[in-house]
């Protein structure tokens, strides 16, 4: 991009031979890598740089070499169009490479190592990035916005604000996020980008508002979460989850009733993340408000917390909830998942038995005994007896035959099957046995309180044997 030319002895500089075809004489390099060499014309090098931005499957093993070659080209090639093509290809491999490239350019600028072919070789990093932000090439503008933010230049915020209306979404996104990181505080300047048609820009605008962390910024996020279209509401509730503010938490609790299932799930994840921070909002306060305002709904708020907590259950691994797992695994950390599981358990225990069928909710609790997160599995083991006990108190019967469970599922039978399943992990089987033991003690204690002779029966023969002793 702006640095020293390669030494004459660099790989790919020798003309002719098998290297031109990417053959044995090229050390196994792909043809496109070979054509980045200086012996080729600029147009050939540009086409090679572009091709390396979307390598074929057969080139996946060369990922590291491809990226390093593109870095060298972006920094050292004497032709501006070739350097721009290399930057574009680096971006397609990972946008993080653009940050790394900007940092490298700044380092070289400040050390005076800039190549002689660069027009503004004597300019410092901040001045260079400022000029690139006005370049005709989007690749340069993208690096300019990134670099201007990274070096913390004076008046960086105002210069980045001028790029908010750039015709390239990548430049817009980096400009608005950099604006907030550089001290920009004008929420009104960010407002038009919050509802931009491009998701990258919308996400960057929300990130900027989160970085501002002001009353006005939070108010704009709240408005987007309540009144925006689905994609904007989804982005906004995810952003609100990163704000440790009581007013943000209140908006998130309202979003748990959003008509969109993805938005409800994102809100549940954000609520759990907020209370995991143990900052402005307490876990107990959130729980109490949910219990007071959110009635039990199989597919509503309870389902939203289950989706956040369930990503790593055995059922998810087997594909029963695989889609949920894929969507949430990348963004839900352990603490968030655990608080979501705790809220789920609290809501299920307090559920109105007449409100809906709780069988699916209880079945997930049984499945969660085999959760890969040990603390989530232990939560399931602790709450399952309480949920069943609460249901038993509501569904008492004097019939001689065992009444149908008010939960809609035979919990004891499911637990025995789990405990006896040799394909299940030992910790899960032991949790199932422990819960069964708690059931037995609870039933015996209840019978003793009523002065009723009770024999715990697992099989019909158990009762016969007990009477013959």
C-alpha cells in the first residue's frame, strides 16, 4: 500500500520455468499466488489479487500463505490498483485483516519506512488516513476510516462523520463505529444509519450508540427496539444487552413479548447477559418482574429462555434443536446461558397449571440433565423435583389408581429410562438417579405427615415382597 518494494530475491520474482504455471518449480504455490510476482504486468497482478479473494476449495489449505501474500501486496506493490485489489481480497477473507493492515500502515508511517512510490510518502499516519478517506477507491477509504480511528487523530470524529454518507456500506460502517470510538457524541448524526437498508451499517450504528452509552443513545435504541421492523428490532435488542443500564433492561423485558420469535430469543439472551453482569439490574428483580408480568406460555417468554439455555443439551447435539444451537452458540457465553436456564426454571416452577400444557417444558428439563454445561444440568436436577412437587400439590387425587400427571408427562418413568440408558453420559445418569431418590423421600415424608403406611413401589413385585417380609 505505501511501503517498501520487495527485495529482488523475493519468492515469485524469478522469470519463466514451472513457476509461471504454479508447478513444481514454484514450491507448490497456486498459480494466482505466483502471478502476484513483480515480473508480471500490473493487470495480471491485479487479476491474481482479485482471484485470491475467493479461492477455490482446493486452495483452502493455502489460506495462511494466501493471506500473507495479500498483505505483502497491499503494503508493497507499486501499483495502486493492485494494492486496492489486495485490500478487497483481504477483507473477503476476514474484515479483521483490514484492522491489522491499518495498524501495520500506521506503524510503518510513524517509523519512516514508507515506500518511495507512495505520493504522500512524507505524511504522517493520521494525515495519510485522512487523505485515503477521500480516495476514489473504496478499499482505500475503508482502510482510511479504520486507521483514522486506530491512531486517535485530532478531529478524527468530525472527519469520520463526513463519511457517514459514503456510497460503500463498509466505509459507512467503519466510519460510524469509529466516530463513537473517537469521542463523537451526536446521536442525531447516527440516527439515519440506525435504519439503513444494509445490515452491516445498521449493526455498526447500534454499536456506535452502545459505545456512546448516553441517555439519548439508549432512547434511540429503545425506539428502534419497539417500533423498527423485525431486522432493526433484532439488532437493537442485541445492542441493548451490552448496556449495563436499568432503562435498557426495561426495554428488553418488554421485547420478550415481541411478535417475532427471533426478537424474543435475542431479548431473552440480552436479559440474561444483563443480569449476568450483576450491575445496574439484579437477577432477583428481573425474576420478580417476569413472574408478575409474564404468564406462562409454552412458545412465549419461557420458550425464548429455553432457546438460549438449550443450545448445548444432548437433544441439540442429536439435532432435535440443532437450528437453535447453530443460531445461538456463536453469541451466547456460559454465564448468559446459565442465567437463562435459571430464569426458565423459575418461570416453569411458578407456572399456572391451568394456563397451558407444560409437557414440552418439563421434557426439556429432563433432557437438560445431560446438558454439556454442568451448572445448567445441575440447575435442571435441582428444579425438576420442585416443579413436580408443585404440580403434585395441585393435582392430588384419592383415586386408587395413580392419576395422570398434571404435567402431561410421566417424569419418574422418563428419569428411570435416562438412568438406565447406557448410551447416556454417567453424570447425567447419576443426576437422574439423584432426582428419583428425592422423589422417593418426598413421597415418604408426605405419607408420614398424613399417618399413611406407604411403600415406595418401582415394580409390582416390590409391593408383594415387602408384605411377605
